[in-house]
């Protein structure tokens, strides 16, 4: 929704007031949302493909790996394959 459309719905002729009103609404909505994000680290094991997720985890957002080859060492994001059906060889 554009500021002009919002001004027509309120109704208001003051653009600055309307923008401040919209910004306050966005901040209030953000405060009402209860974000429970936690971070955890797991040590990698050679030749292990699957790892047990932390208990209580609902959604995995990002995976990073420590790149020791770079100077200084930094975390590199691992891209995910979404909606991929993988089958292990039996």
C-alpha cells in the first residue's frame, strides 16, 4: 500500500504524519511477534551425513561452516536445496 492510499483511508492530508503513523504500526507489530531464535553449534564428524537437530527446534533457518582455509577464519553459509527428494543408495 502506498502512502497516498493510506492517507485516503485514514483520512489525512499530512504526509509526514501518515508515514510516522505507518512506521509506529510496523514497530508495534514487530514487538508483538515473539521471535524465539536460538543458535547452536555442532562439531562435524568425518563421513557423517545426517545430524540430530537440537531438541525443540521448529525450523532450520541457516547453516554455516567455519572455513579454516581463509585468513582470518570466517563462517561460510551453506546453500540449501529446497524441495529436493534425495534417496540414499541401499
